[in-house]
C-alpha cells in the first residue's frame, strides 16, 4: 500500500511543487483564488503555473474508503462506529458511510421493478455509499465560507471545520452523491475523513481504505465497490 | 432521567379519534423499555376481560435504551398486546428484528402505543416529530411486499415500514407484523388488522445520545466482539475441525470453513476460516443457507442478511430462479422456523422438482415468501401439525363442504409438490372457507374440529407431537433442552416460549463438562448441577430451578433493553484462554455506558424480574385463576409418556417424570416467590417489586392467597 501511494505522489510532483510555491504546505487548507492573487500567483501573471481552473488548491488525499457490494450484508455497524467516534451519539442520518438509506430499494428508491432491483426487497444487493475524496471536491469548492479543506491531520481528506461551517447545506447539494450531511440537531455539516474505523470493524470485511485515486479511475478498477 | 439511551418520548396514537400525543418515558424507567413498557401499559390501561380484537386492546411497539445505540444485536422491536391465539386472549409479546426498532429511536420515540380503531384503513406516517395518518385504501388487500414498496415511495426510500398482509387485515389469528422482507413478529398481525391499521412507516434523522464517549463505546464493543460473541445462537465452537479451535461440533452454527461459498454472490464469496477474535469475519461465521436448506443451497446463496447493529448474519438470502415457476420472486430470505414452518405443512413430505436435493429447499424458500407476503404466522411450526392431524384422521373430509374439499389440490400434497403451499396459504390468508380455520391457531381449530386427546397427549407410543400446552402453543426449546429447565420455562408464557438463554448454552457446541463449568460461573446459579447431559437427565434440583428462573429473567431483560435473546446473554465464550466462560455482566456495562446509570447485573436482573412478576400477575388476573399450576402451567402428556419402554432419568431418553416435574415446578415457584402450590405471586413478592397496585387489584379479585 505504501508503495502504491509513493508511486502516485511521484506522478503528482508538479502539483505538489506548485502548492509549495504558493506558500502553503502540501497538506494545507484551501488556497482560494483571492489568496493566490495576494501572493502574486494570479493566472495572468504566472504563465508557468497551471491554469487556475485546475489549480484549486486541495492537496491530494492519501486514502479513500470503498465498499464491496458483494460482501456488504447491510448490518450498518459501520454507521454506528462512525457516529460513535465522530459524533459521540448515534445518528445514522449523519453517518459518513451510508448503508441504511439504500437498504430497502437501492439508491433510487422503489420503482416499478423493485422486486428485481437493488435492495433488500429486490435482488438483496446492498449499496453502501462512501465519500470519494474528490480531486476537486464539489463540496469544498461550493462552500461559501471555506469551511472544507484538505486536512493534514486526516491525510488530506476533505474535512469540514465545524467552527467555520454556517450550516447552509451547499456542500451537500453540490456533492454529486450528496455525501456531506447537515446534522439537524447541531446545524453543522460533516463528511467522511477516511479514518477507516468503519473498515476496521466491518464484520464481513466489506470496507477498506485504499490508496487514493481519482474517482473516475477508481470506479473503473473497483466496479462493484460503488453504489 | 437523562435522555441518554432513552429518547424520553412515547408516541401515543389513538386511531378512533385520529389524535396523537406524547408520553414521557421516564415514568416507565423501572420497567427499562421494550417488553417492560409494553406490559406496564397493558396492566395500567387495558381492562381485564378485554378481547384481542376489541378496540380497547392496545398494541405497544417498544424498544429499549440500548436500541439505536449500536450495541451488537440490539434492533429488536417488542410488540405487546392481547393475543387472539390463546383461549382467554391473554397478553403476549411478539418480536421482530430488522431496522424498525432502531429507526423508531432515531425518529425520537422509545415506544409507539396504538389504541382504538380507525374508521377506514390507514397507515401511520412518522417523519421525526411529524406524525400523520394516511389512507391505506391503495394498499389494503395487498401483500406486505407491495404495501411496503408503495408506502416507501411516499414516506421515503429509507423509511422502515412495519406492515401486515392480507392475513392480518382479515384478522387471521395466526398472522404477523413484519418489517423488511423477513423480520416478522408472530401473533399480533390480526390485532393490527382489527384496528384498520395497515402499516407504520418511520423515518428518523435524529440521534440516540449516550453518556459514555465514543472511545469507550469502541472499546466495549471491541471487547465483546473479540472475546465473547460466537456464531448464531452464540454457538462458540465451529462445526468442522478448524486450526484455531480446540473443539468442534457438527450441530454448531459456526459453519464457516474453507471452500464454502456464498455461491450466488457476484463474484462468489468464500466464508473461509473465521477464527474466534477476528472481528472482520464474524459475519461469515454462520452460513444459515446450508444449515437450514442443506448443501445444495450453497450455489443459490447470495449472502447472509440480518438486523441493524448485528454482526451475526443469521438470515440467508437466496436467488433461486426456479421459484418463478410458482409465481413468486426468485429472491427469498429467512431463517429457522421462517423456513421450517412452511415446510411442516408438506405433511406427506416433499419430492425433488428440478434437481436432486431441491426438495429440502423449495418448500422452505417458497413457503417463506408466501407466508411473509400474506403475513401468515406458523405458531412456531404448529400449523403443519394441526393440519396433519385433521388430514390424517379424516377430519377435513367431515368438516369441509364437499365442494370445498374437492377444490383443494390434494394430488399436489400427496405428490410432495411444494406448489401445494400456494393454494394452502391463499386459503388461510384470505380466510377462504372452512379450511381457513387452520389459521385460527391450535387451540381454536382443535376446539372447532373436535380434536381428540391423542392430539394433545400424543399417540400411545408418545411420538409425533410437539404441542406443549392445552392453551394452544407448542414446545420451544422445552424438555429436550436441559430437561426440567426447558420444561419449566416453556410453561411460563402465554404463547410458545421465546427464550434462548438456556439453549444458547446447551447448543453452544462445548462439551458438557465445559458447559457445566460455564453455568456454575453464573452468579445466579452457581452450581454444575443446573445442567444435565443431553438425554441423560437427573431429578429436579434447586440449581435447575435457578437456571430456569435466570433463563427467563435474562430473556425478559433482553426483550426490554432491547437485545436479541437469540444471541444474548454472552454466557459462553469461544476463547480457550477464558476457559470458554463469557461475561454475563456485559449487558450492565453497555447499559451504564449508554445511559450513564450505574447498574450491576444483579440490579438489571431484579428490574427484569419485576417485569416478569407483572406478566405473571397480569396473566393470573386475565385468567381469573386461583390455581395457575393447574390452569396455566399444565404440560401435555406426551412429555411424560414418550418412550414407553424406558423410565425417565435413563440415558437415551428426554422423557420427564410427572411427580418430578411437579417438584421442579414447586422449586421454581419458590425461587420466584410464588405460592408453592398455586404458582400465584404472593403479596410479599409483589410488594418487594413495588407492584402494590397490582397486589391490590388481585386481592380485590380474590386471587391472592
């Protein structure tokens, strides 16, 4: 696993260098366009730098959580350990690995073919959903108060700073999979930090944290691992 | 009372006037939750003499403080209400696993009380604190699967739905309330139907709070999963020799081994070696498909399923395309009696239909789908025996009109073709004709069709029966399980005993000498004399009475916390280094972690005993009995008359002796603080548990000695 990680980061040297140049550590928080401007790194002045559209400064995460649909039995213990360690209360609605919501009928809910579609009432297939820790995270890019950043404390996973979070819910809307979730009791957003506790305790070994790769690549390689 | 563990709220729904209100859970704290809340409400609010289908009967769906808290095996819903299956409509509880109980907690409720009767079919839509009654006209008359799909399309895909099928609507006594595709609570479906309540849907986005930290939660769970938990029914040794295990036992449900697969998974998944302590393989330990359905089922196994929070996956999920030939889905799911109940209806046996060996699978998986969709209950397998007696004794020919009799496909039954079940369950669920009286339950159908004494007491050779009580319920881990222990506790409820405390140990797979050491370590028992070797019994003794009592008390505790007594308590451990001794205090440890209270295991057992004392007192009042030994605790004759050529207490038989069983019962009554002759709780005992109001009621009815 270490080997794979290294290989990956070698390929990304250009990006790392750029981030260092911009005055932020590799694991640094968001460097917004305005900050880039402040340090004289605006696109029109820095021709050698990558175009700004691809230079959103989220350092690359090291790991991402994936779930094996063939092995998942829908016990939801992953949701519990996630809630226990990250919330200190049990609330699957905010759990960052999501099994219960798709338990009955899969991600799309009951359709006319429910008896043969994914879910307990159909073909029995579970659809655990996990955060992809996107290269350019929709959640982080959408957050109006820069509350979501690549957090070195969590191996650069995209993490919500609840101090900054204003509970607007834009992150949850922006995410193509709606993985960030507003806790209705605290009004704060939260999302997966790829800590891997759910994988540590999965009773059927269906979850694991793999070396990060872009979701497009990962979905090809781990076909059955994504809802 | 803190709101740790408990949500603090009970939802009360009156269907007659379409009103909802909130009760405070704290007044039920002494009764813990689940079954305790259920029985207390029944005692306080439902007058003695009420019948099961009266609008005055109530249904209490209740969970306990550990449900929703992610404690292993904790998503159990306890449903309490008067039961139509026994002659006096005595109070009983039914249970279901699945996701419902946890979701109820997340929506903010410890319990839901359903009272009254709706004027037309409705379903209850609970979205956190928004509660509405919706018309059920669009699902009335349809099965549980369709009902759930339609309701989920309205209430949200993630809602957990507890529904009844046609059987419940038609007030078939033997009917279930079910959530998911296979988690059914037997016996109260008709009560829900009598209230015109088709389903309860719950979607909860809130939390169950806990007093302890997440780290403490993690540590205690880890300890349990690494050191205590076994396979299904907490069997703690594997079924085949394994490199990690000192013992093995072919009857163990720890079936995982190399080269055993979930064969219909894509790709197939090997169960493999699942050593004790390996948390990431606990869910593979039990392959319930091959255990329930035989080796051919391996290739049809998609995976195992089960309940929220439970690492033990005891429901097998099957994909068998041949099922489509019978007009049902090719996907089926169930476990244990959910499979064997329908199989028991094939009273002339089953023959292979498509390939060699499928006779063991087809009636079980087809039957499970039919019963789960119609919502028919099997009375723990008795419906097959009731049918068998009537058919084999020519009773059906006498009681059924000729047209009806001739319309039944007896040729399929005689040929061992499981297609017979399609016809059988339609008649039961839709209450078609005289034949459907089989759905009334054993007591009622035996009365209607005038079954002989041999039905109850067995044929002259004592074989062929499993009916336990003339109140109409069968044995459920009775005299064949730890002799007088199983026999005693089988007499204590108003339906089949749903107690697994004792059988989890006797079935653990450990050698008897190890089991004896394990049981002697239990604080409430303390003696190896509590347990005999299988089919090699000794006379009654005090330790057995204590074992019977503790078995019931823990069963009641689990149904109140609410935990699954099919797994709990953790009496034995799979670890040799623990000398296979589990930890019976871990319920208390979890209770304290979650609620912040400070219970010892003795204190929790005391609280559970209060619930059981209340159950006994309530049953006594409902029966108006002055002698519960005679009126309630009687055992059918075959238990004592089987194996006529050998005496009780000889090796090789599990027959019991009448006088000895009387003594066993007396010893048990003494342990319970009941009158040793009549088996009725004494004033002193009721006072000890703070049940003074109940004592007063009983006294005014002339039922206290």
